[in-house]
C-alpha cells in the first residue's frame, strides 16, 4: 500500500514523503524485494525507493520510503499522480509482482497577478510632451500564467488608449516583466490639468481560466501657466486735426500653455482723450501660441489736438480652463499731434474817408484762428502811424477761438486836426493769443488807411 504525506501541496519546492508498505501475502518466502514507482507526467523524475528489508516471510511486511520535491509543472498540473509496484523472487527464482498502488497529491492552485504602473515624468507642461509608462507585472500566484497583456484606460479627455508592449507574456510564480508604452500629451490634457489612467494585467492560468490583476493608476500632473500678451499699434502715428481717424490694432497672443477663452480687450485713454474704444476681436478663444488681431477706430477731437498727443493703454483679458481670470500686461500707444497755432486778422475802417476833425472812424478787426489748436486770451493791439493817436481800445466779444473760428473785434476813433492836416490816418493791428502750451501766437499785421478830403479854397 502506498501513501503520501502531505496529501495536498501549494508550491514548487514543497516535499512529499511517500511510504510503501510491502506485505508477503503468499506462502513462500520472497527475496530481492524492490519497489518501482512511476509518475504520471508531468511529474518526475522517478523516485528512489529505499526498503529496510528485502526478504519477507509469508505475512511479513516492510515499509519502504521515498521523498519527492514538488516542481512548478506539478503545481501547474494541479495534482501529482504516481503508481508503485513491489517486485521480488520466489524460492524458485521466479518473479513475484504486486498489483500497483496509486497515490494522488492534490495542489491548491491560486492564480494571481499584480501590476504596478509608473509614469516618467510625473509632471508635464505642454502639448507634445512625452510620458513614458512602465507596467511591472508580477505573478503573485502559485501557477504559471500565460498570454499576459496589459490594458490601459485613460480618464477623459486623455487618449487615445496606449499600445502596451510586454517583453515576456508567460510568467512563473514570483516572476515579473516590465511592459512599456509612450503617450504624447495633448492640449486637452494640459487644459484639464492632469492625465489619469489605470492599467490592468490579464492572462490565463494552466486551466485556461482568466487571471486579472487589480488596477494600478498613475496621475501625471500638469503645470498650468496661463498668460496673455498684447501689442497695440496706431495708424497713423501722427494726426493734425480734429476729425482725423486713428485705426488701432491689438495683437493678442496666448503666451501660456493652456487654452484661454472669453478674450476681450479693454482700452483706457489718458484724459482728455475719449470716449473709450469699442474693440472687436475676431477670435475670443486662443490655444497656446495662437494670436488674434483685434481692432478699433477713434475720431480725433479738438481736445486731443490741443493736448498735443493721444495716449491710451490696452489690456487683454480672458479665462483659463479653470475659469480663473487671465490678464496681459498693458500695452500703450501714443499718437502725436503736429500743432500749428496761427491767427489772422483783417482790419477795416468805416468810413474810409473823413473830412474834418471830430469825424468818427469805426474799425472792425476780424480775427480768425487759422491754425489747428485752440487759441485763448485773444487781444488786438492797434498801432497808429504819427501823428494819429492815441491808441485804440479794441473790444473782442470772444477771446477763445477754436480752429477756423472767428471773432469780430471793434474800436472807434475820433479824427484830430493833426490827422486832417496829415491827409490820412494809417494804423496797423496785430492779433495775439496763447496756444494750449501757453506759447504766444501772433498774427501778421493788418493795416487800414483812412483818407482825408480837404475842402478847396476859393481865390479872389
């Protein structure tokens, strides 16, 4: 009779001790007793059986023994089956053989896999970056696992799925293989702020039953750096008159690494310029490195011309993927003004001819702003050519003139005997004022001559 101890094993390397009780069930002595043990494949090699007694009288017994070390093939097979036969010689040297005795040692099979997933680098900054993934698959069970694959699943918006390559697809217990895959970061990943994916290792146990690991997840962080820039230009860069048009361009660029939405441009004038511009942007969503050219037009005012320049500053604003505000540094444009302050004066006298001392001459002085800036503090200075005089007191109803505006100043003069004796009254007027920079502005002089008609004398 053959017995095994233990009757169940769990791993390669375990030891099974076999006992073979050989009994002489005949009526003659049997000598040269041996035990031959045969394994059913894949178990083996054959046992070396030791018998303490090789001669047995009728009814006598001996217990033979042997030890066997379990192989991985045995564990994968699920059992160890072997059969023993006792042989000897009767007193006539004829062979004597027993019926075979079989023992089966069971195997408790526990197929299992584990997977540990890592990413390198663990942080990325831009679309186009590469992440290299490693998947260490280990056979944590006690049976060989074949057909090993790794399935990796991304959390949206990441993707597409990885193609994972494993150098070894069959693993003995405790063996490992390192599978690999590479992934190219997309803009959607950068905007999302992280890349999350989970991997599972699959295979088949010796009975073709599926074996799957628990999932292993890796998270790759994204360093988000939202940023905008703006470059503002004006065309033309110099104006000369109220009513001129300035066309502004605002080149807004996404200088960060995430998509920016809801882009607007806010433009602020330095007083006295205004009102604020209405800026139009053809694109309000920009991927990293993308640009859009926003535009606006402005009509120059007299206040701008008087100020001498038009200064305004623009800022681009938007929202990052987390709805946090993004603002550019300001960009300023200055449009110069070519100031040409000027006055003209046209002087007239009424009447243009007088006859006697005591006559009155009414003077009109039409003062016109012939420049492009407002002139203030306008006065008229009138100078007589001797002997005429004294100087006139000129009154101007308006002392501030916008470009092209006029005012008619007036004065009256009483003719003197000296004027009549001189035969004419000659005087010259100049208009004066101040430009917006308080610099003096003077017209060219305008002269008027009033003639004198002398009465004829009669001869006797």
